[in-house]
C-alpha cells in the first residue's frame, strides 16, 4: 500500500466502489453463460429481471433509508398488507387503477408512520418502529384475510405484474422508471441530497439547517411506497393477494443494498449500485436454478456474497488514504 | 453430481476463468420434480421415491428442486420459470399455492411442457394428471379415531397448515365431516401453523392455555404434530390429550409406538414420488397419463406402528 501513490490508490478505490458490484455481476454472468447454455438467452435474461423486480423495488426504498444510516424492517410486511388490501378492494369491485393507488398509499402512509414514530417519539433506533410495523402489518394482513389468499384478480390490475409492452415485461419497466426517479431524487434535489447529509452526520446536518425529521419521514415514506409498488407487481404476477407475501423480503432488500456498495453507517449508496445488487442476487438464484442447485445452497451462496461484498468495501476503505 | 456442479460453479466464480463445458451428448429425457420444500422427512422420502423411478429409466435425467420453505410461493414460481426456459421434457409439481401457481403453469403449457401435479391438486384443467392421496378421506380417518378415543365427548381442536391449499383444506373438511355429526364434541377451531414444527408447538401452547379442558388435537401434518407433542409433554399432559398427526414419518411413528402420540394418518411418500415420475415420463413421451392416481392412506396406531418402521 505504501508503494502506491496516494492519487492512484484513491482512484482505484473510487473505481472499485463505483464499479465493483457491476464487475462482479458481469463476472458472474460470464461464468454462468459458460456453465449453462440457457443462461445467456433473451428469455432467461427477461426471467432474471422479472424475478428480481420486486426485490429491486424494495431495495430502492431500503436504499433511501440506509443512506440516512437507518434501516426499514417493515418492507416485507408492508408489501404483504398492500397486496391483501389491493386484492380485497378489487374483489369489492374497486377499479384496477384505484387498487394500484390504494396499494401505493398503504405503503407510503404506513412508511411515513414509521418515520413519525422514529423521529417524533424519539425511539432510539429505526430498528424499533420498523420492527413493530413489520409485525403489525403482517398481523393485519393475516387478520383481514383470515389467512386465505385472495386470488383471481382482474386483468387490468394483473397487467402491472404479468403484462408486457413491446416484449418488455411490465415489472422491468416499472423498476427502470423508479430507478430513474430515485436517481434524480437522490442526486438532483435538495431533499434527496439532504438524506446523504443526514446519514453522514445527523448533528451536522441539523446545524446546517436541514429539516432532519421531515426528511427522515420522507425517506421512510418512500420506502413504504416502494413496498406498495412491489405489492402491485407481485400480486399481479401471482394473480393473488396472499397474506404471507414478502415474508423475509426485508432481508433480501437490505442484502441488495449492501451488496450494491451502500454503507450501513449512512451517507453512501447509489441507485445503480442497488439495482446491480438486486440483479446479483437474482442472477445467482436464477443461475443456480438453471444448474439444478437446491434452494438451500442458494442461501449459502448469497450469504457468502453479502459478507464478501462488505469485506471488499472494508479493504477498500482501509486502502484509501485520507478517510 | 449436484455437488460437483456446484463446486465447479464456485471455482469459476473465484477464478473468473473458463469452465469445462459439460455437455451430455446423448439425448436425455429431462424430468424436473419441484416440491413445496425439502425440509421434512415427507418430502425427502417423496424425493427418494422419485429418484428410484428415475434410476429404472436410464435415459431419464431427474432433478428435484424446492423453495426454502413451503410459504415461499414466489420462489417456487421462479424455479418453475427457470426450468420451463430449459425446455425440460416434463414437470412434476407439488404446488405451494393454488391460484398463485397457475400463471406459471400456463407458461409451461405454452412452451409445450406437460405438467403433472403431485400431492396437492389444483383446479387447472390442463394438468397431465395427478398423483397423491385422498386427503379428505385421511381427515375422516383422523376424526373417526379421535371420536372413538375420547368416547364422543369433549373439546377438539385442529392445527393446520397454510390456508387455501387443497391438501390442507381437504384434510380439515374431511375431519369436520365426521366431527360435526357427533353431538357431544365441541370443535374449538382450526389454528394455522404453516406446517412448521416450532409454530405447531407455539399454537399448541396457546390452545392449552385457552382450553385447559381440551381432549383431542388433530395436526394436519407430522411436523406440527411433533411440535404440539412437545407442548403437551411440557405440561405433563402426555397421554391425557389425544394427538393425531398426518404423514407418518419415522419420528411420528416412533412417537406413536411409545405413546407420546396416539395415531397418525399415513401417506406413502416414496410411492407418491415413484408413481409421479413414472407418470411424468409417460407424459414426456406423449403417452396417455392417468388423470387421478390415488396412492392410498393408512392409519398408524400403537397396535400396528411397528409395521411402519420397517
């Protein structure tokens, strides 16, 4: 490390941060295309994108929260509850567009409630309110349905999860739309940039006049909103609002964000990285499925990838001078 | 075989280099069995029966895959999507959901892949056939045993698996067919425990708190029954509460043998798996497939339990 000029080390470290996850994704894709003749086909790549879509949406929301040095454990349950409410509304004859809005609103409002509980009740860590919400929302989803899935949804609603435009599956289009939106929000708007400031140093952000509480509530609300969007996609794809939808999804979304290079300590993280993180998980699962590797091995591999991704980041930070 | 493939995959990931291309030149008949999970003896035995059938047909290449848990329906859908893409010769599926699984089965149909349904029947008219048991009959057998064991009087509860799935609904429906005709029996309800052992124990603890005078419990699979058994034992109620399970895995049969459980409705998962693959092979070859194959059930009690341990 001493042999390397400081500017070179910094540039290498920066390149690794920006492109490390992407490089890993490409290496993985290259390896899988050698191992399975089915991997590198258009149909399969669309499969990967479709299968990664819900996690990618949740991860975008999770990213905005992790940037603020927070965490949102409730996204999987909010997805389940939004799923169920939308399906119930559809069964009651509510038009599809309104059911979509209901799912999004459910997520956003309960997400905002997470933020309000965290900031206004001064709970010690976002872990607490979102853990509470995780249980409350899941419980409500089960209570409302009595545990039964609500299936056979109308096709205009299913279009969002199962339809396609010009051969491109709707879930992919929805993910790309939100990626662009979140990228612009996080990099080009004051509230978005404030989130990085809060994650970097909350006290300093407060002293600089950032309305910290309002921004945090916004971040959690966006995370909830993405859970609602994920619900629309999943319910459409599965033709069902099932109360156990999204069990464990919060951990997958956190994994995608971390694999994508965001820091748990806040202030660092990009939309591109997160999207790549979600795709790495999707490619791994898909590739291992194609190779007929059992789901149990898949969790082992994904666990190892999470640790490896963070380890690379730690090594990078140690190597980077002046940090 | 699977391990070797997996290790070579890891090597490639680490080295980032080329891998040996492992292409089978002979034309193989690819059959894929996708179960709800592989985390219990039932599924493991079903799998071994399937592998047995595959061994008898050297041209068949069988893969058995499953999501991590029975509630991970989306993971099962993803596995099926990936297999459909590989244009396998036939799929045998134990559906983790009902309506949730049909869209992806339609994709299989569009790709011309015959789908055989295993264990849990679904209302999908295009299935090549069904191999499993009459779950309603199994539920009735459990109920008849309980009615006899408690002399037709007292409180009875059910611990059940995921809601909305045919196997579970049918077992419960069969159970209620019998129970509700007996005036002395008070049915206190069916509590879900997702077919998992730990949840079965929790639910049983709650039932015992709520109904200290409970006389009998029917758990709609072994795992939940074994969990419930622990909860009953923890309160020193073993032998005082009649406990009946479903599936008859070794652990449950042994529990019946030494009196910790009273009876268990037996399935014969090896036979289900074996027959499923035999039918799937027929489907793959375009031969006629039987539409509904009932493998049959039995009742394990202390008198005959030793026969089931062989």
